[in-house]
């Protein structure tokens, strides 16, 4: 069997396992064990992250370290009427592509060290922070990520050297008014009226139309227990996004002011908290140029796509927020992915995994560029 055939067979087997045994954020223990087992078979040393799932492997020698990150968690969603863990996020592919790059590199002479980060809990937005705190990018100068892209962004046969993700905040809130009988609304403080005011407030926020942004309610629960009871209490959630971090902070400030005004207007108690934050991409032109050169060298000019700007988010960018000197980019892989990421029936062309592993191996093997 040729080395190319062995690469394909190994990668497809790995993918089938991770696809068939998904685990949600912070529960990726069996996934971690499987990755460790593969590394044992490849005779590659690694260390577990410890009190959270995930692990870090390393090959090569030298003082300089170049790293690649794969996120390993799945979503919890309804598939054919059944709630289950599901890799519609494509993280099963990310694990496989990074392992493929490791397989290609493990026996090559390297002039620097290459670190492989298998990170938990990207989908809840704070797995990168946990990995960072456990030394994932200690002494790393260049960091690369990889992710499949939906077909409207990249078709099969195209690879982008950078994904410019947007930034996102998520908010949970509660309203504490007063229940009232349906015949006596004047005796209560209707939480639904407050929710409607919040919706109007969000729709009245106007920022520069030249920078994509959105703020919307994504969950509302208001139930008096009977159709003739006006509910005084409710809970709600928001999803707030912007293409750039500074725009997101401006949105947050406007929403804070709006919620405080509504609280005073209705004379009710309202509590809210910002439960999660995912920063926008801070792409290093140097890292993106390294990825571009790897695509050209490995696959050819016909595979090279432009850098992608997308409203989606990824906690990968916490690494550069926490370590600004890190030169980082996430490589986008076209795979004819339909209907879209996070769709319960998401599918893609698996041949893209092989090309992606070759690009990753090339960029990780090259001498890092610093300026």
C-alpha cells in the first residue's frame, strides 16, 4: 500500500470513529482517549490537559514552537426527533485533518517543534481559555487553526489562508414584575410588555451600516400558568454579533443603557448577565501569508481562495486576545458542505480532509516567518 493510500485509509477510519462517537463540550473524555490511543500507535508523546478533556502532542526539536489547534467537541441538538450529540459543527473533521498533518510530519526531520493542540469546548466559547490557562500556547510563536466552510463560502477544491470571524456576546436575563388576572391588568406588571420593549430597543440600535452587526432575542419564556393570568416574570436570552471587536463593545454599551432605561420605565426588577464572549479574529498577515504559500506549494494556484469574512465566531481567537504577540490564522477548507454548519444533517465531501492535512503539514513544517 502506498503512503498516500495509507494516509487516506487512516484518516477516513479516524473520521468515521469521531463522527460516530460525538461528545458535547466538557464531556469529551472518550474522544480524548481515542486521540491518545492514536498517538500511542504513532509513537508520539503527549500530555493530557488534566482536569478538563483534551491533550497536547509535540514532535520535532528546537527552541521555536509552531502549533495547530483542533477543537474536539460536538453540539447537542435534535436529529430526526431525537436529542443527541452531533458533529454538525465539523469538529470531527478538524480532529482528523490535524491528525493527518501529524501523520505526514512525524517522521520528517524538523528544524523546530510542532505542537498539536486538541482543545475541548469550543462550542460553549471558553475551551480555548481553558487550554490557554493549561499552557497550550506557552512558548508558541505561530498558531494555525483549520475549519470546514459552508459551500456558499468555499466550494470543494478551494482553500482560504484566513477566516475573519466576527465577534459575539451572549446575554441571559430575568424580569420580575407582578402577576395579574387577565380581567385586571392594571393590578400587575406584565413581563410580556417588558419583553416587547426590549425587542423594540434592540431594533432601534443603529450603528454604522458599513460594519456588519446584529442584536436579537433568541429565547423568551413567559408563562403565567393559565391563559387568564398575565405573567409578571419572564426570562430571555440575546445573541449579539459584530464583525469587529470594537463594534461589539459599542453594541454591548447601547444594550446596557437600553435595559437600564426599560427597567426604570416599567418600575420592575430586571437582572441580566453577559454569559459568554467570543472575540473577533485578529488575523496575522504573516501567518496568513505562510498559509497562502503552503496552499500554493501543496495544491497549486487553482486551489487558492481569497481570505474569508464570515459573521460566525470561534473561540480560537481567544489565543490572540490573551497572547497578542502570537501570529495566528485559521485556514478555511472548501468541501461542498451543505446545508450549512450546525445543520443537523450537515454533509461534506470527505476528500477535502486529505488536501487539508497536506496544507497543514506544509505550513507547520516550514521555517516560521517573523516579519
